[in-house]
C-alpha cells in the first residue's frame, strides 16, 4: 500500500529530451510503511526504508548534470531528473541494484515537487 506519492516537478523546457525515456504523470517516488519506490519512465529503484541513510535537498544545478537519467561523475549516484532547480538526494546504507552503468548505486537524486515532504516521509 502506498501511503504517500511525490510526483516530479517537470520543467516544460526538457519535454522533448525526456519524452523518449517514457516519463509520465505516474512517475515519482512512492513511500509506503516499509519501502520507497522511485520510477522514471522505464527505470525504477526500490529499497526498504531501513536502507535510507539520509537525505539532502540540493539545487540549483547545471541542467546537463540534473536533467534526465544520469550517473554522477564523482561517485556511483543515480539521477532521475526532470528539472535542474532543486531536488532530493537520497543516500543508501547498502547500495541499490544498478539501474544504468557498471556499478550499484549508493545514492539517488530525484527532482520531486516536494523535496521537504519526501525527506520527512523517508525518516
């Protein structure tokens, strides 16, 4: 059962860039009593809430580092980004199974419309 759903804050300027990724209004981060599931078009990350180590609201970022499905250049973090203005970085205690790239992911950045609300729901 989903207790809370946090949709992405979508910036219309990136609609053409994001369309091939299959992103819809149904995508975002769902938080239930025990799990967190983030969907981004054809891709998703799911982990128990007990695996969330912490969160950090960040932004603004350069658009080319924050919009789309991306890997971090500095670590094994993953981005589900629909805008570059702000979002929530979710750090994991144990890495989640890789979505893209060669390694599992220690963090996920999501550009949800309510990063403060998502941070509260994950604690």
